[in-house]
C-alpha cells in the first residue's frame, strides 16, 4: 500500500481524472474477488455444503460494508492514537468528507480511497470461511465477522498502512496485504478451527471437491481481480510502480502454479486441476506483499518458492490433526509469511522504496523488520480470533449439531439446495433431491 505523503500547500496535488478512474476500476475488480472466492471455495466442498460456502463469502459483502462506513474506515485510517488504532470523527459514517477532498498527498478523492480499502476489508474475513466449511452456524459466522473485523482487521490495517501505525512507522513493507490480509486471515482461521474442532468424518470419509469447474472458474476470477488488488494499491500509476506490480503479479502466479504442479507430479504422479488452481492462488498471495519491491526475476523466485512450500504445507493438517477444510492455513497463512519474509531477500531498492534486501546488499535489516510484522500480526490474530470463537461458542454455540452436519448444512441453515435435478426450483420443497446429486469423480488432493 502506498505510504501517506505530507505535502506543502504549494505542492498540494490536484485531482487526477485518470488516477480516479483507474482506482474506481481497481475497486470494482477487488469487489469481484469476493464472489470469485465464493465460487473457488464453493466448488471445493461437498454438494450438501455448496450454498453455505457461497453465503459465507457473500454475507461479508453486507456486514463489512456497513461497519466500514459506520466506524471501520475511521479506525483503520483515521488520525493515529498510540500507534495502535486511528480515529477521525469526520470519517464516522463518511459524513464529514467533501466530495472533492483528496486523500492525503494523492490525486484521488478520499471517497475513492475509502471504497478501495473497503473491498480489502470485505474479502479478508471471507478468506477465513474456507477453513470452517461444513460445520458453522450461519448466525454465529455473521456475528464472528462483525466482531473480528472490529477487533482484529480494522486495527491491524492501521498498524500496517495507517499513518502512525507502529508497523508502518517501523518500515515493514506490505504492498497490498501479505500481513494485513493473508497472514491475518490465515492465523484467524487456525485460531477458530482449534476452538470448534474437526468435521464429522475428518480423515475417515471422502471429502472431495464436488465441482472442479467451479474451482477453476473461481481461481480464474481471483487471478483477474488480483490485478486490481495489487496494482491498485499504489493508488495511481504516475511513476510506473503500479505497472511493475501488475507484471510481477502475473509472473509470480505463473511460477507458483508450475511449481505446485511439478511437486504434485513428482509426489503423486498427476497434474491436477485443483493443484493448478491452488498453486495460482499461492502465488497471488505471496506476491501481494512483495511485488512492489522486487524485479520480475525476483517475482519468479518468490512465486516458485510459494508454490512449492504451500503444496507441502497443505498436508500438515493431517500430520497435526487440525481440520483446515479448504487449506486456508496452508495457502494464505504460509503464502503470506513466505511473501512477506522474502521482501527481506529480494527487495531491489529501486521500485517501491529504497529499502534493499539481503541479495541486493541490504543486509538483514529489512528481513528483521519483515519478521516483526509477520509474527506480530500472526500472534495477535491467532489469539484474538480464538478468543472470539470461544466466546461465541460458549454463548450461542458456533457449530451446527452432528446430525445437521451429516444431513447437510445447506438444508439446515438456508432451506435450499445447490442442485435440483427434479424440477426448476432449488428451494425448500425440493430439499430431498440435493443429497441424491452425483458426486464428482475422485480427485487426488495434495497430501490428502
């Protein structure tokens, strides 16, 4: 994310129609990523959980949007208070902002910056949902999102990107969300699943993706939307940094997909579509914090490392016994850690900032800063998320009953089914047909 800039009155920027239009397009691209994530996750679950998985992403569009307008933008990007949170009364309700008022030192309106950042706030809790597939009450999930963005995401966004935030002031580089988005969501996912436990039949029953075409569609739309996510985070492209980030996003994603597929072929003997989709997402995650500081060759290396390590990491849940349903920990937490730390090796000092990594003569200084950012966000999100999940679980209950989980969470929580082969409808009157939908042919999942 581009740093805040202080300018003298004589050098005050003027509104740029080009940058404003560019950022509105980028905002729309990032918004598309949440429905794309819903498709990506929705195809990976069993038929009986498809709609619930879709809704766990879509509900974030509603809840987080309202909270962001009411107070989220103020906490994340208001005037700093103790390097922990921000607060500006004119940002509450977005009611005190002039329509032509520019964001601090930039050529885009505050409203445009606010809506761009809103889309980041929406997708971050949606990322968590993939770890909780099949077993969480929808009302409990909605409450968790409300509490989590308030207690975790909004403050962490201020730490990382808000002027005066302690990680911002330390000099941690996070171009578009390796810490604030991916490590934050991945650590939260781990914290919640340690509280709510495993799915019924974990490591015993087949839990194959029911629709790999949906998975590939979601991954493709995520890849497309990610150009807005990454390139837009420089808040304009007057100096070419956003263009470099655009190129590095494509390069790293390609390298990660190929590395994941190579690992699959060597380890399991097949190139799978699920592996291609997962590898692409791993590359997108890893380049998010690092792509504004490295060269395209560095992006290839970062993507390849992420693809390989994340492919190995998704199997850790079977070794350690935590049920991360759709590999949020293995891809987003691990990928975010890799991308954030590799800034300390591959930063060239010639793109986003003059900070150099170890491979470019910068020593260990930047790597140390990156490590502080990584583990601070990881620890805070893990602990806070586990506590929030525990409070909800002890009060209203976080999980559906075992019988409801086995029969299908779509029917129980939404009174609908994803597929109805007996008629045109998909509502409660045709519930019984959902469980008869044929399962997809078995697809080998990495380290499953």
